[in-house]
């Protein structure tokens, strides 16, 4: 469910440069906005077609291309993680206006230097323009300035740099595309259309280079790709979510999230999926428990969960998740925590370990 996007509730303009500036994705009113006139909505299951569905779906209000990974320097074994996400937000229905000026593109880039306990993160924003932001076909390319996601020859190529960090990575799927939710329809609340179309590639071989300041590292590891689009998703009484993408060392992946209501209860539309041996096990809120083991308080005073116990009794899964560093907080227009976690525990009475990512919004 990750990034069904607290994106743009209002749009301002930077008078100095003429670029549109939007609040962070984590503005809940964008997804619970009742004004959906003219936009397509995720009302029923659809037929996914690849690679075409990697391209934008412009008559939906919001969509994103989301990559995270846990990497290691090939020589020193020094650990790193990264996030690259590109978002598209329609200010007005594209089918009505036919204008690219109503498309806003935003990117988030982060690298975590786990050894030095440093987290670098940046945000950029542009109106759609062939020179500045948008997409191309043959090959498929999604871009903002010099941040690029390219799909070519069954591989993804990621490149982005900003100030003191840079990444240049090649990703190859080790598993087939996985449709999340009910065959790709991910319902987030009871109202019809409060849903997204959502698919993932849960395990991707990753090689390339990252750069921090003047230091370059040749890295390899595993990545996760999430792709989602929607017009409205959340209900008015939902406050945020805790979302996890987990890659275990027995070739199993787990996507799990809990939606938090404003009264602090856990919403029944929370969900999870286990991917193992070519099959998917879909779980409902009653099938799992996410317990916070400790909290961390940021220098700004924001109190956030910082360690979790996840129990899935029907599958004999018990996992402990710990951030690889505490401070992986994006300090954008609205802060949200997104970072690498280490996993220990048991699966069917056997010890298990791995790495993953967690995303915390609405705190």
C-alpha cells in the first residue's frame, strides 16, 4: 500500500523561479478528497499489461514509482540503503484539460550510510515539461530534471544526484511482477473507489554505484519496486499508516501495512501479502499483529515507533524489525520516516533473518 500518497492538497508557486511547489505527499486530504469529478477511480479489477503499465495513467489523480534497496560495498562490505521515488499529481483531470501544465512531478531521493549513521534525503518538484519532468516511451523513461527511471531490456536503470549524494543502479527482477490486494485492486476503505491499482517486484538484483560527498562505492544487493495509482483512497477517519516491505533470507517477501484511525484504533482494511515459491498468501487485518517495542524521539521532538514485533500465527511467522539507524526521517514540507530495517525471527519454527524498509506516516 506504500505511498498511496498523502500528496498534494494545495498548490502554491515559487515566485522566484515559477515552479509549482506542493506540500509533501503526506497530506491526508489529497487521498480523502471527495472531489473526484472527471478523474478515473479504482472501482473494479482490471487487466494489467506490461511493460505499458510502467507508464503514467494520467487520468488518475496520483501515482508513483517507488524503489528501495539494501546494498553493500563489494570490497569493504560497508552497508548502505537507498530510496528513489517519483510521483505524478494531476491538478485537474487530464481527459478534460489535455494540458501537461496540470501535471506536477515530485521526487524523493535518500541514501543511508549505515556505518556512519548518516541519512541524506532530498526532494525536487517540477511542472510537467519535456525538458524538466514527465515521461518518454521507447524506452520507457520517467524523469524529473536529471533524476531518471528507465525500463529497457527487462531491466530498470536508476540515476539521480543532488548536492552530496548520487546513485547509478541497474536492477533486474528475480521474481515475477506481483499484483497486490485483490488481483491488483488494493482497497483502502469501505467506499467504492477508495482504492488503488498496485503491483510490486519484490526482489530485484541490484548493482551499480553510489556516491556520498567525494567517496564512490561499487555496490550490490537487493531492491524492491512498488507501483501504484489512484484518485482517492483514504476515509475521513483514517490518520496514517505503518507499512513494511520485508525480504527474508529464505526467498520469501512480505508486504504488510496497518492503517491507523484517528481514534488510535487499527482499521479493518489493513492488509498483508506473503510471496513465496511462486504463490501469494493474502492476509486481512485479523490475521496479523504489529506491536511497537520501543519509540524514538527526533531532535525536533517527533515521537515515532522504532522497533516492532510482527506476528502472523497462521503462517508460524514471528519477526522482530529494528531500524539500522534511528534517524531516517525525511524533513520535507511534512516529515515522514522511511528507512532500512534489519529482520530477525522465525518462520515455520526455523530461524530467519533479512532486511527491508519501513514507512511511517501521520504521526
